[in-house]
C-alpha cells in the first residue's frame, strides 16, 4: 500500500511530469536536430554535387563544341571545297543518270577493295589531292594527330574525296552519319554516341571513339555540297568526366538516356546499365540532385546523386548521340556522406542522458516548492468557480503562485464587469454583422458602382455617424485618383471622374502605406491637402480605410464628420470588412467590363478573319464553277482563270501562314534565337532575296548601311522577315524611283530605315497601318494587296526584340519605315525577357497635351 500512495501524491506527479516533459523535449530536440542536420547536410552536399555535375556537363559540351569548330574550319577551307566541287562537277559534266551513278559507286567499291595500302595508285589519287593535303597539314601537331583518329571528306553522293589516311571504305552515302550531316542538301551537324570505331586505319586499331560530321556548304551557304567527318579519341572526354572529385569516395559518370553507363572510373565503358528508379531520379531537363537507394555503386543505401544534362548550345541533327541524350551524375559512399551527422547524433544522445538526470533533480525541488501554497490556491479557486466573484485569494509567496492568485483575483473583477456589458456588446456586434452581411448581399447583386455606393451609404449610416461618405478609386497605374463618389448627408451623390494626382493627399498616404488613417481633429494638424478643404467646409474629423484587391490597393473608403474625435480604432472593425466588400464589388465590375471588351475584340477579330478568308475562297469557287460549267471556254480564258485561281490560292496560303505566325508571337509560343547580329549582313541577305521582285519593276535597291555598325540584339530569321515585309511593301507601292536602306547608330540603338519613292500613305491611314488586316489599295487595280498582317507581324517582332517601329509618309512623295534595335551588350544575357512595348509610333501623330487640374478647384466637395 505504500507504493501506490507515493504515486498518488501531487509532489510525485509534478516531479515525474517535469521529467516526462523534459525527456519529451530532449527526444523532440534530438529528432528535430537530427532531421534538420541531415536535411541541411543533404542540401549542402546535393548543391555541391549539382554544381559539380553542371560544371562537368559544360566541360563535356565545351570539348565537343571545340571539335565541332575545328572540323567546321576544315569544311570552310577552299582546298576542301574545291576538291568536293570538282568531284560533284563530274556528275553533271558527264551527264550521268542515277543508274550511271550507282554503277560508278559499285565500280569504285570494287576497285577500292582491291587496292593495297595508301601507295596503291588508285588509292593514292584520293589521298594526295589538295583536300587530303590540307587535312594532313592541319594534323601536323602531334596532339591533334592523337585526338583525331581519322578525317574523311565526301562529295554530295557520299563518295570519298579526301582523307588523312586510307579509310576502309570509299562510299559512305548509306552511313547514318553521312545521311544526317548532308541532310538532303540542307546540311546539319551530327555527333555520334560513344562507339567502337568503324573507321580504323592502318595507323590505329579499333577503339572507342566519338564521331563528328559537319556539312561542307557551297560559297553562298545555302546548300550542302559534301560532308567532312572526324573520329575522335574519347580519352579527353573520359578524363573530363571521371577525374572530378570533391571527397574521397565520390566521382562523376556519364550516362545515356537509354540507361547505358558510358563513362565510369570503375566500370568498363558501356558495360553497365542504370536501374529504372535511378534513371527516373536523375534524368531531368534541369540540373539538380536526388537521394536514391538505386545508386550505381551503393545499391540499397540512401545515396546522394547530383545530376545535370549535357546542354546542347547549337542546333544539331536529331539523330545525334544515337537519338539519345547525355547526362552527368555523381556518386558517393553514404557512409562518408552522413559521417558528420552520425557523429552529431552520438553527442546529442550523451547530452540527452545528462540532461535527464538534471531534470529529475530539478523536478523534485520544484515540486516541493509548489505543493505548499497550492492547497490555498485550490480552495480559493473553488469558491470563485462556484460563482462567488467577491472572494479574493490571499497568497504571498512572491513567485508565480502569487502571480497566479493575483490573476485569479483580476479575473474575478473582470468577470463581474463583463457580465454587465456582455449583452450590450453581443447586441451591437450582431447588428454590425447583420449590416455587413446585408452589404455583402447587396454588392453581389449589382454591377453598377453608383448604385452600390448609394446603398452602401444608407447601410453604413445605420452603424456609424458621418456627415460625408466617399469612395476614391485609383487608375491602373495607382498614381492618380480616377473616380470619386461623394455623398454629403441629406444631399445627392456627387461624381468626380476627372483624374487628379494622389500626391500630398491622405488618400495617397493610405494607398502607399496600405493602412488606415484616422484624423481626430483637422484643426490640430494640416498635413494633407484635404485637411485645409475640410476646415473650410466645417468638417473636424475623418477616417480613411484602404480598399485592397488581390493584395493591391485600388482606392480608399472615407468617412468625415463635423464633430471632432468622432472615430476611433474600434470603428475599423466595421469599416475594414466593408472596404473588403467594396474591393470585391470594384474588381467584379472591372472584370465584367473587361469580359465585355474581350468578347467585342474576339467578335471583331473573327469577323475580320472570316472576311479575309472568304474573299479568296469566293474567287476560287467562282472561277472553278465557271470552268466546270462551261466546256467551250477557250484556252486563253481558261489559262487566265486558272492563273487567277492559283494567285488566290497563294493569297489564301499567305493569309493563313501570317495568321499562324502572328498568333504564335502574340501567344508567346514563337521560338526565338536571340544573339548578336550584324545589321549590314542582315540587310544584304534581305536585299538578295527581294532583288528579283524589284527588277521586275525596274526599281534599283540602294544599300546605305555601313558595315561598321555595331551588332544588335536580334533573331536572324525574324529580322529577315521584317525586312522582307518592308521591302516588298515598298516595291508594291512604288512604280518609279528607287528603294533605299539606311542604317545609323542612335544612342544605344541601331536604326534601320526603308525609304521608297512610291505613292505614299494618306494621313488617315498612318495610325492604322500597323493594325491587323489593314490594307492599302494597289495603285493599278485599286484593290488591296497582301494579307494586311505583314506590318502587324513586324510590330510584334520588333517589340519582342526591345525596339520600336514607326512610319513617315507624304502622299505622292513616298514613305519611310524606321525601326530600332538595342545594341548588343556582353553583360546582357541573350534570354533576357523584354518588356511589352506600346504599339508602333507613327510620325506626325497628333500629341495630346494634358495639364494636372487644380485640386482646390476640382474637389471642393471632395475627399475624404
């Protein structure tokens, strides 16, 4: 019976409670510390390995890029190009048919297989020409010779033209690398996967290589005339991947997206496959790290792997790398990874045991100190609990127990006061909530801000006194007060919709600080513009509450009174919920107006597109029906009708393509290749492509663009499209004179101008020419030419590139289209987003001059 009585004592319970709480805290601290330390360690090591994998992937691609540039330089050699052109000329000079070419290929294969060594007369003809000599000369450096196992050059049919040493084959037209690099004459860079060398020469045995093939382009750069390929030693790539370490047991590896482990310092090359779970964890588009139990070398343990894809920074053929993708990832022994946190865990366990002993001792001391006055406290609390609020506890221990007793006494006093005012406060709060709920229902049923304000004024008057109530709404920039609704007691509502600055006003202060403002008496201070106006109008106090929508201040809700100190902080409990409802109402109205506007714009666009598509379709259908209905149409008329159908079909195709291009740009789905570009080269390229059109009308094109202009920030294909549109428009609407292109530096931009001597553009059309589907009439037919989307596309392209486009024109004298592009800066990343620019500026457009109204004149009855 002794043992149970000990455990029933209050002192024992307190002691064990303190001990239990202490042990719980120690356990929780231990768990939290271990988890935090483990997570921090994982994050730190993971971040290190992510950076390690990223740097390694960049190093691998840098090696590939360097070799691509090296082999591309060989492809630019005049010796190599001349050798290929001579080989290709044989096909046309001999007027060889496809069958003749195939017979020649088979003959060459037979002769090559019978040749013996590089000294064979037949083989020597291929290995001692200018192309082969140039290749051999480029490999005089022993380092280059060691890295490049072989280099071969083929013509447009895949037949050998030259090589640094005798290859085993003479025909490569059916090889995957040749087909990818030649790419049907378009030319493309091809990079193979790591593989066993198929081009072993007499100097090198078969070994693992990486092949790079690039097209040899004709002088104009438009068409591939042959292919040059090199087989590279993988030693430098292997070392770049595997010789990277941070700690003792970690290393980096290279794997393909099919799960093949390509490079590893432990496993043989391409002799191991990754588990699917590991592939899913590390094969990501962006660098990162992951904790997985499927590590290559530590299966079943929670290992950390950093990973990064080998980023391809240039366009290569899709079949490169065997149609797969390369990934760099790291591995480390988990024992080494978690060694610091395991050591920390041991120290925490030791500290926990020591702390438990201290807690037990302190618990005994504290329990003994608490038990003595606790009985007196218990008796007094029972009396207060039974409703004797007049009883007071008398405990003088000078510690927390006495403070607790004093708190009970204070509680009894407050309970007495609360009982007397509770019913009154409940009634007032219920009334306030009823009004707020009524305002909520009223706001949700109306879409007119004036009606909402009228109803709101009536409901607020039931809760708070005011002589003036108002709502002030800002414009979209939140720099000006756009709308003010003001209602003075017993007077009609006044609407002010003239914009005025919010600077110096209490409305501006509340909006900027996003918090309410209360002025007890305007006679005590005149800090804001409204203070002086309110004094003149007999107002003495006011309160202003911000209206916040979607975490942005859009205006204020204001009350003013003729009596001083009318409002207090207590009123905010009513006004803030009301202001929230006003914000919902304003946002709902704005969304409703925007929806109506969007529906209108959508209808207008559909109408314009339907009209533009219907016009060529009507012509096509009409002339087709005539040809089908009348069999006796003469040949000349039939040819004329077919020509019209063809022209209208082309027009329809151009219209659809322009709509698709414009839609992609506006939707942000267009693919941009932003890089530094030479304005001179872009202009020259555009002129070459359009010159034939100008020659038809005997219009010379003059290029006055200096070659020394700085590089601009742009996309080559998109800028050529802009110049094509501007030049074609200039030619269409010019019958005499010439077309001039000029370029000049202006501040930090380059301006390009397209100047014609055509019919000019009327002033009424200057503001519309960059709109969708706006078309000028042809000078000869009086009908529109083109799709009406060319200048709209130009505007979107130039705006995306951070420039501006505008037009100057004089009827009968010609037009000048100008656009600017930012000068390229090395410190500015090519992927930097550009802000959305305003529509293109138009020369001689009337400018509107505005003047800030005098607040004293426009707001005499004004806010708050």
